[in-house]
């Protein structure tokens, strides 16, 4: 069952654009690996190279030690969902799966199994063109699971899912990893990956920025920062900034402070008659950790009232 995705030194250029610049990482069995990075970081290109849809200029991408194009029945080795809209809209979901199954030497029984597994039972005979995005995602998952593969690659699988679907997807991916499969999930939804992924590969400008566990990344991002809850947010920010701290507003009545110990923060606020109800160690979210890591790799950045969003007061 077990197989590994090995990406080594991938380089790929599209005209003047260097999409991949030495991309290297490994996706190991038994865990969900999140594949994250800003738009244009090279995630989709990497996945397409792994699946033989694009040819790399340099480097290699192997699944279980073999290139995808050398596999006779690839769905039995790797299941992939890159585009939920890649289907014939006039064909029913069941017929869509049937022709895929027959192309791989798989029978009708397996089609019915993945339909039930993906929760499409009551809609399987409807035309796929009338499906919502969330239902198309489920159909894409069913197609990826047809060959019961040891490796799964999913691009933005949470898109379009309702809350029940998101909860199902989280549990489904974790259960597949627990079976010893290697799961690679590309997503921009950090909150979902925080609850789903064990490991993260963070990329930017065609290179790997970080390759670490989710827990280690969050611990590093949390650092020595302190969370402050106060009803006088602006006054507290001013006092602490004057004391040499870096202060960011993270909510209507909450601040994240770095550069000052908790005891010093208490003393400064008390001395300046600034009310507060909580001073505690800061526990970063995966989104915060990701934003810090990729700050210099973002190519498309918006502004809020003329300022870069997320800037802290220093």
C-alpha cells in the first residue's frame, strides 16, 4: 500500500517566467502533507509535473520510485483531483466514473463503492453538469479513489463545500492517511489545513520556504509573543509601542505584543492606568505562521486605506 512522492530539483520556465526554481520535497506515507504558498508560487505547476501533464526542464518527480507516465494503470498508484470542472457535463456522475473505471480495468462494484464513500448516492444518476461546485468536488474525490491508490494529490479540495462537506473532507483525509497513504493537499484555507494536515511544505517563487510539521511551524510563529485583552486598545497600543514593543491589533479588544515580557506589559499598562482583563502567552494560528513565512514571496498584495494590510505598530 505505502508509496512516497519524491520531488527533486524541479525547474520549469514558461517563456520569461521561472515557475519552478529547484523545487524539492518528499511526501511520506501515513500523513496529510499540506502544500501551500501564495498565488504564482508554483504549486499547480509542481502537481502537473508530478502527474506528467507538464514536462520539467530539470529535476525529477517520482511516485513510489516511478514516473507517472510509466504506470500502466495509474489510478491504482495515484489518485488526483486538480480541476473539479474537468468532466463531460451531459454525462451522469455514475457514467463519468464508469468510463474511468473501465479504462483502468476496474469493475462496476468499485464505482458504486466510491459513490457511497463520497456521499453522492442520491445524485449519482443526475447529469454532472448540474452539480454545484461542492458536489463536483465529491465527484472528483470519488474518481481519485477509484483505483484505491496509495497516493492522493488534491488541489483545493475544500473549495465549494458546505460545513458538513468540509467536516467530512477533514475526517476522510485523516482516515486515508491513517491507512498508510501519502496525501498531498494544496489549499489556501489555512484554518482547514491546521485541523487536517500533519506536515507542511510552504513554497514561494518556485522554491521551498519551509518543510516542517504543522506543530513545529506554529510553535516557532508563537515565539515569545504575548496576547493582551483590553477595552482601551488604542491607548494600550500607544503605551506599549512607546515602551519598545511591537504591537498588532488582532481583534476589537485584543493585541499581540512582542519585545516585552508579560510582567513588563502588566507594569506598563498599570502605571499608565490602561485597563486590561487578560495577559497570556500567544498561540499563533497556522494562518499567522504562514503569513510570516511568505511575506517576502507574495507577488500580488492589496492595501487597506493606503496601508499594507496586516502591518503592526512599532
